[in-house]
C-alpha cells in the first residue's frame, strides 16, 4: 500500500467546519487520562460524591417506576420536558427566591446542553461573551465552539467587580462589537470558589439592564452553601433579562444528566426548537427518576447530607493548605460548592507542574484552562468534592511536596515565565 | 481459533502515555482477535502479577508506553514471573529508553547523532543554573530541543530558539523527568523506521515513514490528531539514502541489543546526513502510529505480525525456561 502524495490518516480532514479547527488532542488530556487511576488522588474533576445517595432506595424506586410507568418513561416525550418535573423544578427554584411558571422551564441534558443551546441561539461568530475571570471551562469551550470571543471581567473576594463590568461593556462598545450576554456563576463559583455578595447583585443587574446585556446565570451549586439558607438568585430579583440555568448534577446525581433553563417566553420557544433539533426530547427515563425522587423522597434532607459532607471536605482542604503550602501562595475560602482556587508563588506555572504532580500521585486542573486569554498560569483549581476528607488532606500534602520540588527547580532557573511548549 | 494459546496484551499503566497505550493495546488485541487468537487486554496494576502467577499466559504483548512499559521494570517483572513477552529485555529496554544512553551507544556504533548534553537538575542546583545554561548555549548553539531523557510522545519537549527560552523549557522538562537532554535542533526530513525481527534473517527494516507535521512541529497533538500530520510511506527519498536510513535503524536495533521490534527516529539533513535521534522499544500501535503504517505499506497485516511475534516469544519461553524471555 504505497500512499502517493502522503496521507493524513483522516480522509475527511478537508471537509470539517471551521469551528472544529481547535478540536485537537492535547498533552493535558493525556495527563488527565492518568489522573483517573486509583493510585492518584484526583482533585481535578468536579465530580459529586454520589456514593452518599441512598442507592438502594433509588434502585427500588427506579425498578418500580419502570414496572408501573415504563410505557411512558421509555418513550419519546415533548421537547420541553416532562410537565410534572418542570413543576417540581419550579419548587426547587423557589428555594432561591425564584417565582417561575413551569411553562417557562425547558428540561435539558444537564445544564451543559442548556449552555450549548443558549450559545447556539444567541451567538454569531465574532460576538463577545463577557465572563468572570476565571470562568467555568465547559462554558468557555462551548462559547469557543460557536466562535465567540470571551472578554474576562475581574473578580475579587466579593465576586464580580461592578466597575470592571462597566469597563468591559464600554470597551466592547468602543470596539464597535456586540456583547451578547454576561455569563456568571454567582454562587460558589467554579473554579474560583467565590460568591457574589448580596450588596453587588442589584448593581450587576442594573449595569446589565442599562447596557441591554442579557445575563446567563449558571447556578449548579446554589443549594450547596455551608453557612445558612440559599442566597436569592439573580433571577429572583428580576423577571426579565436573566436566563437561569439549573442542574440536578450536584444536588442529586450527575449521571442522570438532567438540567434546565428558565427563560422568557420568546427565548424559551427558540430553546425548545433548538433542543428538539439536537435530542428530540430530554432523556425521559432520567426525568421520571428525578421527578420521583423529588416528589416522594426527602430530597432536601439529601441535599443537607451533601452540604455537610462537602463542608467537612472543604475544611480538610483549607486546613491542609494552611498547614503545608509555602509562603507566596494563596487560596480562596469557598462558602459552598466544590472548589478552592489556588494562586501559586511567583514563577511557578501550574500547567508545567502537572506532570510532576501526577508522578507525586495527585492531580488538579491548571488555571489556564479557565481563561480564554492565556491568564491563569500561576493558578490551579482543587476540587474537594469526591475524595474522602483524609484523602483530601493527603492530596494537599502531596501537592505541597510537589510544589516544594517545583519551587526548587524554578528557583534554580530564575523563575522566568514558561515559553510556548512544543507540545 | 489460533494454536498460540491464551495471550495477554498489556496496556495502560500509570505513565503519561496511558491513553496512547490503551489505544495501542486495543488495536493490537482487536487485530489478534480477528485472527482467532485467544487474547485479552489487561491493564497494568497491582492485580497483574497475581494474575500471571495463577493463570500464566502463553505470551504477552507489551503495548505499555512511557516509563512503565519501557524502563525495563515491567519486563523484568515478566521475566521474574517466567512469562514470555514480545520485545526487548528489561536491561536492553532500560538502555534504549534513556535517550542520552541510547545516543551514546548509537554513537559508538558509528551513527551520527546531534550534539547534546544530558543534565540532572541537581547539577544546576549545585553548579549554578544561569552559568551552566550559558555554557550549554555556547557549546551547542541555537536552536535547541529540550527533552526529558526518559519519556515519549513528545511530552515535555520544547524547541528553544532564544537563550531566554531555555530556562522555562528546562523547568517544563524537569516536571517529566529528573534528567533533561538538551540537543542541537537539527532540521531536515523526519523519518521513523520500524525494525522487525521475526525470522531467521535477523532484524529487517520496514519502509521508512516520512513525517510532515503540518504545524511544523511533530508534537503530541500532531502525533495523535488525525489530519494534523501528513505521512509518506515510503519516504520521498533517494533510494540509496532510504537504504542508508534503514541501515541506521537496524544498526541501532542491534547495538542496543533489542529484539522482536523497535522503531528508530532519525532526521535526514539537507546535505544527506542521517542523524540518529532515538529508538522506541514499545512503538505505538494506534491508528496514527508509524509501525502499523510501515507494515501496511509492505502488505503486512498488523494482527499477523503481532501473532508471529507472540509465537516467537512463546517458543523462546519454552526453549529457555528461567532465562529472560
């Protein structure tokens, strides 16, 4: 088999759409493939601790569900999602102060699908999305696939900085460009672990309303606060101008892939049509399982169980960081959710250090992935949600050892910033 | 069903090339299965040795890449377990896997190789980083390529075009390995030449695969994303040069004491010099890997090739029990 003219091993390589050009495998993907091995304490992925669910109860419930309602649960359904579940979702959102009608809710395959649909119906190539710095990597990936440009806005310990948001909006206007929405995770931010303080929420809403900027409020962690009742969502304060994304991935089970979007009626219609074009309907069986769990089981007690165990793990993580991390590093102190955002000492590149960490049997996500503009070299995200508290402590201790070795190397070579790697 | 008996394909492990290895392993196992071989794909973990003891296979195909598959330890463990396997012995793999050692052995066998220096991090700490790097640049010139001495798939490799880029490249490299190979960057036609030794004729080179990375650098993405690299088999070379390149690969295979299969990477410079870079004792077997491409170019089915090598390993095991197999 002589290949005259050479072969690129993919006969379709010249036919792909322009939006696929960034879809390549990467060194980071290779490293994460190792991180899932049991020998390694992975503080990388934001996986919920689903082992805390009453699995036997869910098994029995699902079995009964299929026996009694299988003809519906295993059938297609409407693209907007099961009406009973949408009613129950409105009850969930009411805990965060949102008053909504089931007619305005669209069930999606995780809130990730909602991100995709919202991007599809709003973003043209070259549009601008304004987002916190840093931002959820899965959202950035979606915006990039729709060929939008992301403009990051600074956060401080109190969340998104209003003055920085004003400046970003003005900058986009000066450049004659079109910002389509602000993407924000106001509660227990992924990856930053920061919560937008109460005092800033109305101001952020006012700034966006004044600029005609839609807000995409992504709130998967809102019920997982450690210090009191849930904070009222941005959407609870206004009925227009906010698309609200919710998810059962963190409060029930990520594997059921059930999320939702609450949208104004016109937008909702487009979301339903776009969703039908992708999946026909969200997964019926998963919707029935979630609805059963919400309707017939003390699900809020289950959320309390999750909150408590994540609080213990957060404490373990912070204590271990305080005990073992060197001067020059700092980290956020999340009041809920899954993540601590760490800033490493000057000169240390978290991405370059990852292979050393994996050899040290601990994994994290380098900060650079949470920016669309190359920031975050000195940052990393630690997720404390999945490992048991002792493993969280051990993971941070291991990472401190790795960091000490890396600092030794960096000091030897003068701590200059990393160049673009060959791979 | 083949008369080979039950065989294992080992893949995965905890090396950085785990994903590539799993992909290689699946492809080899599938190819063997299509021939009716009783084959099982097995990850390398704490369950492996008890399993080998309780249910010894006829032979093992090592598709583990990176430190775990190529530094010799796994192969030594297989020898200690009395399980025959395809490929180099532990001691030979250990020499070949270390690029600095392999270059020295190849050099002694008369093969030109780019000027280089292998440096432990401790040397920089003890002798002073900045000064030592200045000497490296003075001696080798620019551009340079910095590679982990032990590693594969271009992980941790940086091309350095200015002196200022060298320190961070060293930092990135040391995250993968404690020894960095700093080598003069040689431009030219990049070739990968696979060597197969499955018969009485001794090691034989398959047609060279010419690698044309469309981004200009044959990095991790270019290696494993179909479409990013153009491969020419056989390489677009003058036949005499192609034969000389094949000789380099066979010479390296022999000089390093390898057996069964290997893949040697070389650069052919514009003035026709063949520069030896490295030899891989566990070549990739993925859909974008180079040994399967070369084998296909001469009509050799991957499954048949792997089965023959397993058969050879099994016979070796039966004929010399207790010896490295």
